[in-house]
C-alpha cells in the first residue's frame, strides 16, 4: 500500500465539541467536479489553518490542537471551528488572511462564500469597536429620536470647492444634519481637500448660527494611511467631528490605524462601502456584506452603508434588516446567520443611501426604524425648487413617518413635500 498522500480528512470532525473560545465560520461552498462535499470542506478547513496539500514527515504535537475543524455540514453550508490560538490579538488583516485567504483560489472549489463568523469574547476584547456609536453620534448632533440626515452634492464629483460648499449650506439650511463627500471625491485640481474644508467650515458655522442646530460634514479622507491621518487632523482643527473613509478600498489595517487616530481626536468615522459588491454581489461566491459590516463594527467605525432595499442599489429587505440589527444589537441570536455576543463593543448606525427621495422615506423607516442615517442626495437636489426645498421635503417626510401620517395627507400643509411627491411619487429607481 502506498503511503497516504494528503490529510485533508483530518480537518473534518463531525463529532467535534466546540470550545468556548473557538472562532466559528459559516461558509457556502460548491465542490469542483470530481470532489466530494467532505473532501471540499476538508480543504477549506485545512488551507485556512494548519494544513497543506500533502502529508508531512514531521509535525509538532501542537498542530493537532490548533488545526481548524469542519464540524457541521448542511447541504452546501459548512461550519468550521478555528481555535483561538490561531489568531493574533487585534489583527484584523490576519483574520481575513485566514478565513478569507487562499481558500478562495482552491481548484477543488467551484464557488465559496464566507457568509458569517462568530467571534468569541477572547477575540473581540482586543479590538476597539466604535468610538461614538449610536448614542455618541446622537449626542454630537443633539438628535434625540429621529434618523440622522445627510446628503451628497450631486453630481458626486465635478463641483469646485466653492460650489460644493454653497450646496452644503443650502442642504444644512433645509434642515439636514450632515453633508457628505462621495466615494470618488478626495482632493482634485478643481476641488482641493484643504479648500473644501476651509469653505465648508465657514458655511457650517453660518448655518449653525442661523438655525440654532448642530451641523457637520462627512469629508472623504480616503488615501494613503499617513495622508489620511494628516487630513483627519485638519478636520479636527477646522471643527469637524466626523471623517469619511472608503473602508473596503483602504483595507482593515488602515481603518484600524485611523480608528486610533480619530479616537484621539474625538472624530467619528463614517464608513462608505465602495467596492463591497466586488465581494458580495454574487450570492454563491465571495464575502457577504453582513460579514464585512460586522468586521467594521469590530475594528471601530461608527456608521456604515447597508443599502435601502427600495433604492437603486442591490440588497434585499431581509439582508438590510439583518445587517442593521447586527450593527445595533448587543446580542445576536443564531438564525440564518451565526450568534454573536458583542460584549463591550458599542452599537453603530446603519446608513441608508442610494436612490432615495421623500416618497421613499416612510418605506426606509419601516425597514430600519429611527436608529439610522438617511442619505438623500439626488432626491433633494432634484427638487423643483432646489436643494433647500428638497431637504425640507425630506424632513417633512420624516416628521410624517414619525407621527404615523400618510405623506399625501401631510403634503397638503407642506408645499415642499407636495412638490417632491408631484415629481417622484413613490418611484423606486432602477
């Protein structure tokens, strides 16, 4: 008999008893042709932990203890347990290198999707979590119950710094709390970051003085890590209390660094999810948005885009609700996703954005409730009477929703809302 060639089967153990501090992952998988389900899940557990493609001449005794184990198989879903010893404390990139690393390139798998991971207390205690979270953001903006509101000057890129700031002023004066850069606007020849910050700070102060309300901005500092630190400090020195980061394109390492810096500066992090769909749009492969959002709560952003279910971007109602609840709850019970106890990690705000207008506000609030940030951009700037009136129309739609009044009825005494409904009605953009 020839010697055994591989040892993938040693990473499958359906009788395994979970340890309290095991990190557990849920994967969807499809084996390649000629590979059985058991062979496939053995390769997932092996390649993501202590295995290799062939048997070895000598192994430390330690390996039998720290190797991952595929322990539960249900059709095309498998749960894999990873001993805590595999993970460096506080190292989010290393986590992804393990549970979302080489396994996605294995020939034995036609498709693989990381659906969720349940993170044990001994793992999450090494991460900062959100600095402000839901209550901290509400306190910053002095908003007790209603959703936080914000808008991006549209088109998303093309305005000068002066034009951008003027639109911001009109947005604030219409009642909005925040004005946001979009994902591809950082610092350009026609809209330098420093110029934008200076001009917006002046008009922010003017809007606050005239309205008596707190106003702020989500200015995009995305870039090389040291440059992001410099820009965050500039925001702080200019009186801003938020910074925006494209967290997927920047990566977990940069976000962890900025979480520490922004925490020291007293700045909340708004996370834009640009590029997320490259990982999560295919339901049979990649990484779920649910897990990406969970990872961002772990490493410490204060709010993140989750979709609308009724706007222009992908994301079902069920998915949006699942993500939002996971971000806001201190304890998540197992259902289609895994259980999660968050311990001292603060809750964070889900952000709804993409194709919203006043007519869709009640639908979004029925899905997300009041603890969310509503970003309505084209849906205010496209108002027949302009940005300020558009922002007023959204605020009126929020008031109607919180009072349980139908928009058409509320619009009878609120002309801005009536004009918005006359233009868009309850249209869901495609």
